[in-house]
């Protein structure tokens, strides 16, 4: 049996597609599975050692060739170069006559390969009557992929699998990561994921031996893996949690004795440093300048404020007096919070100097990022590739959601995950890349989430592993 899968991008979706690949391989171990993919994401799938042949749609190269900024006078000539490159890849695909072709993407670039490839039976993600499944924000994207495949009678019984990623790095990449992170990752022996160990049974060993192995492994993780990965950026501006809040979380975790690594792409490295400079210069928007909820109390519920910071009986004051008190209160908050921010930044810089917080943003590859996350005790970040990697590696994770739905794109393995979002926001899950709200209301779904609560949740999730050890030891003694 010959199968062609078309899943070109994006990174999180590629991670999701590993579930389909693994399930197909378990159902038909001898089947030839080929795949159309962006070469930038190749290693996310190739590490499975299941896919026989890869065909490429190199989107970043094509965009560079067709960029007016870089090649203003060569765009016309480059257009034909791009067409030729795509034509060559399609020609390679057409050399094989497939039994089944699945377009798991359903967009223009994937449909090009879908229609021009040769096969007995073709199924596209967006074809009716299954379209409602894919548009349903309360149905996970991975289930949508399985719905596409199960259209075929041959795959109706395909077993469900979780997305899986096993990062592989060369010796050179590992040494490079050790050097940049000032940490010896080769000393970490995180063999099996905690929850997998808890649920697995070993038929060749007695229950006591298997329980001891699991208990020892979790104890090792709790006692020896003392680092946490924080990935502050996503591809959408609306999905980004405030940098200042990530700094607060990083400082608090570092003070608890954990080493904290900040990760991201090269482009995000520039953005990160720009935002740090903004914070250092105290050029804040209304939200970051002072506590958001307190600001709303002052600006929207001024009549309810009584005897707070020397403001007495505000409801009976004249409008002009109210405005003066508001201005005075804002100045007081600016001063207080400026001092707080200065303290946070000072602690952040000190912890960086002590190598307790290490900035790896823009310094490591996707493979190194996956390896870093897979070995960590905890991941914290927004809805991004990094959060998908954490879930696929079965690393404990806290994922911050706002404009997107965790039911659709969140971690499937909920035993090891905590979803953080403000469910009181009316415009939650708006799926907008740019927030339509202005001023203090801008990105309120993300900005209203307290970093101190996320820190508490992080400690809770880290301590959960110790509780598991205690329960297993109790069972063992019984």
C-alpha cells in the first residue's frame, strides 16, 4: 500500500500530523508513507523514522525570491524560477501512483499537490460533509485530521494516537547547546515520560519492580531536573502574553532554585530586546504602568472607592475634584510600580549574571529547542510551536490562551497540562490577529492574567510529581 500525506505547514500542525503517521504505521506497518512538507519542519517528522520519501514546498525560499524589497528588478524572472522548482517537486510526486492521497491542510498550496498527484482515492480536509468538524472550535485539530483519514473504508478502524515528537540532536548541536545554556544536558537521563510510566505495565517484570522503576524515574526528575523553559512569543501578536509578566515569572522561579531558559526565534530576539528597552525606559501603556484591575476601579468605578490611598468619600466630590484625584492616584501608582519594575529588572539582570536566567532567544535551532523542552521539568508559554513540542514530548506544561481555543489547538494530554485563560472575557476565542479593542482594554484576554497566579500554578504542577512519588511509595508499602 502506498500513501501520500500533504501537510506543508505550520509547525504546530506538523506536530499534530505525527499522530496520523504513527497510527497509519501501526495499522499498516508495511505501507509506504510519503509526505509533502516544508523542509524547515522536516526533522519534526523525520525523527519518527516512518516516512519513506519527502517532497518539499520551500515557502520561505519562494517568498525571498519573490520579495520586492530584496529583488525589486528580478521578481518577474524569479517568478518563473519558483514555478520551475514547484513543477520539479510535483513531477517527483507524480512518479508514484498512490493508493490513497490525503490533503491534511486544505489550502491553496496543498491543493496544488492534491489535484496534480496521481492516486486511486483522494481525500481533502475541507471536503463536505466533514467541513463542520474542522470549523468547530470545540473539536481538536487532531480529531479533524483523523476524520479526514477515516473517510476511507480502509482506514475506518485506524487507532487514535497522540502527537509525538522525539528530538534528536547531533553531538555538535548538543555541545553547542550546553555551551550557550551553561548547562550539561547530557547528564540528564529523562528516559520515559512521567505519565507514560504511570500508565504502562511491563509484562516481563513483576508489579513491584515496575513500580520501583517508575518511582525512581520520577524521583530522579524531581531531584535532578531543575530547569524550566519559558517561550514568550507566538506567531500572532494577540496570543503574546506581556513580556514584563514573563520576566516576573522567570524571576520568581529562579528564586525558587530553578534555572530558567528563555527561548524563541531570531526575529523574536530583536522584539524581546526592544521590549526590554521599553520597560527599562518606563515607556508603558496604561495596563503595564499600573495594576490593571486597580486602574479599572479608579477609572470606571470611582464612586465605589472609599478611603484608599488618602482618597476619602470620592462619590461626593465634584467632577473636577474627582479628575484631580484620578490624576494624583495615577502618579502615585506610576511611582510605586516604577519602583517595583526597577526591582524586577534589577533581579532579572542579577539572575542573568548568575546564570540562573539564561536568554537563548534566537540562539538555538528547532531541534535544540525540542531537546531542551523534552529534558525540562516544566514549559510555560502561549499557543505556539513550543507548546505543541512540550505536549508531544509529554513535558509538563502551562499554556496561556486568549484569542484561540484550547479545545481546538491546546495540549491533548491534559494530565500533564494546565490551561490558563480568563473565561470572563466576552471576546475570548475571537481568532483575530490584531485586537480591535483600544487603550486599557487592548488584549485584555491576555493582559488580565496575573503572573503571580501562573507562578503558583507552576509550583503546583512541579509538586504534583512529588505527590505521585508519595502515592506510589504508599502503594508499594501496602
